[in-house]
């Protein structure tokens, strides 16, 4: 490629005004060129758009997934014809069946995962390399930047302004912290000791209501084309441009990038950019963090995904919260060898046994204790679930009260008329929102249509949708792309429609990738796990606690400052509580999900094998206990049946995540 430079604009532009120069349309999509391998040819070959293997990864004859070439993806019609794919797609195998065994293999697998998500779900990232577009900018104010992107082939251009704010103590022209400050979009706080700004979602780079907007117009794209970028992909493109401007370029040719050659007056470190959002903007923030990349390789360093659910962190295939029961017992909702749950009448919900957190309570059995969050409010009214099938092992609160909501434990919100955010929203339902997904994604069949999994008693008629089980991916592929950078899920227990158990499963799966990075780099599986956080509160959709903003900013700063380490975190309650497992990994009802995760990070047992070790020994106790407990009525009058379990008891999963071997109780 011809080397080109970015030049700062020397003439003035009105801040905040977007300018289009439109000429003849081009209805073609240009490849991004972002899939080429870097650093040699691991496994005997490189992964690129012109090479399909078998030269990357190591052949694995035991791989049982549906093999395909990521250079010539099977059509959606092919996947629909193949039918139910209830097994959880394997992030640690290439699509051709070869397994990841080295860090170089994983970097190639990351590129393949990105390509899969772009092709099947979110649309193709429009090219922004030097041969395709010119990027210029002019700085204004303290740290504002007006950026113009010009499409070379057509001459069309798009101009947008990103306004950022700095604390007064940092807003000086000669600040010594230039080029090193963090910038967090939509955080609502300057406690990061850096900049804040508002990232433009719908109406800026794209209009999600119509699947149109600035980005497709700039490139002359037909929004009906199967590869057309979704609104979320257009946002990722926008962040890629912003990161590129922050990276800057060596304009004077002296071999270094000086502060004056970086946008935003050179204040910000492009690897310390963070973003957050709630609901649809939470989905967008996660996709931005997974797929945005500056020309020089910088990526979003921290993302807090708030109350986002389907299309974001919620794992599509994880539906055990719906509580499928056959002949009085829980059953596998999505078996490998059949269609599984297809009748709404079989969905009765799943109990959550709640236990209140009080100030002064210890965190995960350590000497650390819950206390008010720095800059936030007290932890005293938070709630958590206790481990396992708690009626037989541990105490729990019978009537926790918060937000004037009285809950009789066990709590089943899945189809409660009292909870407007109950039910389970799936991709089958959320994809009808125009612009969130690519046109190709709309072609996947809902083989469970009629299940009405989003049904809520008292709010009937919401939809008849089921789940999308035919796509050869799932939402934890996003978390795999974000690792090992900062990733924090935040949501409320009173939002079961966001499939918060499915989000927890995402956290568990993402841990495998974070641990893999630590083991490949230094042999330390704990090196990066503190970057992977999860926070649930007794709250509703949209985030309504004083803790979430302060916890988010605190988590980001510990990562940016290099303090997200075990040595620091094990003495720090504000990091420790973000590694609290909110759902019991050994709940027998959840086994139907985890037993189908027949893979794990290189060199370790599969997730399924590890869950089998925890759950199989207690199944007889669980079934016997179920026989002694009425379901679903009369919970309050018969919480602790007269049954003493005879099976082994294992320690609850703690901040270390899922271990290879369960630890017995002392």
C-alpha cells in the first residue's frame, strides 16, 4: 500500500456540524484488509482472506463441530437446513476443526472470530485504510476535535466533532500528562483524572431506525446488501476513526509522533479509551470494543456493558432461567439431538435464592469486607445468590426488601406480571429492531418460533419468538475479542429479560480467554482475570444505583494504572467484589447449559468436564430434594424440606473463577 499521511486541517470548521459531500453511489463493499496475520505463520501458515488452511492451528480429529472455511462461508440457508445447533460454538477451535495451541494461533483465531461476527451478524466494517479514505482533523477548545473522513474513490466526505472535557487541573496547554491521559466516553464523571466525552450513537454515524446514516452514505452502500454494516458496526467504524486520530502520524518525518501530530491536542492515550452505555447503547459499546481498531492497532481499553442483554452480553443458547420441566423435573431445554423445548406450557421458571449483602460482611470468605464504594453509595442494600441449591445447604433471606419491593424467596421473576422486564429476550426478538444487525442476520431461521419465551403473565402478546440456534457463533465471541482488555458487565436482578444468567455464563467463558492470555504470556492464569468483572445489584433496567458509575470508573483506573493484579486486588474490596460469582456454578438446573460447553482453553479440561465434577455427585440429592419441595407454589411455607443431603459439598466458585478440580468443603 502507498504510505500516506494524516494532516491537520489549518482552516476553521464549525464545531458539531456534520457535512456531507455526496456524488454518484457505489453499491459495493470494500474489504477492510484487517484479517492478515501478524508475526509469522503459526502452525505452518497465516490466516488471511486468501488462505483457508489447513496451515493454521493443529489438526484435531476429535473436533465434533461443523467444519467450514472462513474464506467461503456457508450461506445462511445452509445453516438453516442443517437445523438445530444447540451445542455451544467453540472459541478455541478454528472453523476448519484445527485447535488453538499457541498465542499466535489465538491471534489468528481472533481474526477469524471477527470475520464470522461481521459476516453473519453485524455486517462488514467499511475500509478506513490509507488507500481508501483520507482522515484529517482540526483541534479546538481545550481538547475538542473536528474530524473529516474523505472517501477517495468518490470524493464524498463526512465531518463530525468529538467534544471532550478535562478537569480544570488538567486543562492547560502545556500539561505534562499529555499523550497519557485516559478518555472515557459516556461515563458521566471525571474521576478518572482524564477526559470525558459523549460518543454519538443513533443519529450520528448511523441511524438505527432505518439502517442508514453517515457511514453507509459516505461509502455509497446499499443498506439492503447482506454485508451492509449495521448501526452497531458503523459505531465501531466511528471509534476506529477516533482512535486513528488519537494515534496521530509522523507528519514531519522525524521518525516519531510528536504531541502536535496527534488529535485532541495530543492529550489522550488511544489505548486508554473507555466507553459505556446502557440497554441498546450497552450493546453498541460492547461491539465497538470488540471490533474497533485504530490504524496503528490501538483498541478500546475498557468497556462497561450496562443492562444490555440480547445482542450484547447475553448468551443466546443459555435459556435455563425459563425452567423447562417434564414430568415434574427440570429437563434439558435444548438437547443436542433434538428440537428441545417447543411448548410454552413447559416453561415454569427457575428459583433464585437471594441473600442480602450487609456492610461489614466478608467478601468471598476473605478478610475483606463490603463497605461504601469510593464516590458511591453503600453496598448494604445489594443482593447476591447463594451457592448451589441452597434450600439444602445454606441460609438465605426469606423476605429481602429493596426499592419498596418485597420478594418472597425463592424469587422467580421470569414470567412475573409484577416485573415488566421479565421473560427472556432473545436474538430472534431483538433482531427486529432495525439497524442493530446486518441484513444477512435476519435470514437465520427461528426454529423455535412459537415458544413465546419472551412471554410474561399479565403482559401477554409480547412475541412468539424462540431462539436463534442455527448461527455458528454466540455472543461470548464478543468477550473473546475484547480480552484481555477491561470488560465489566453491570445489570440488575430485576431485569431477567436481559438474561442475566446468560451474561454470567459469558463471564465464565470469557475467563477462559483471560486465563489463556496470562498462561501464554507468563504462566499465570490470574494475570488478566481482574480485567474481567461482573456486577449485579437489586435494581431495574437502565442502572439506578449510586454504585455503578463509581465502580465502573474505579475498575477502569485500576486497569489503566496497572493495578489490576492479584497482589493489589486481594487486598482491595472494590476489585474483589467485581469478581464475585453471582450465580451458583453447581446449580443442577444449569448443568444442561454447561454440559454442552465441550471445550476449554488450551491445556485444560473442558468446561463441561469441570461442571460434571461438581454436579454429578450431588444429582441424587438434588432429585430427592425436589421430590420433597412443592413446585412452583407454596415456596414460602416449605423452604427447607425435611431432607438431609448425603452427597459431597464443594466450595463455592470464588474470585478465581471455574477451577479444573472442585475444592471440597473443610
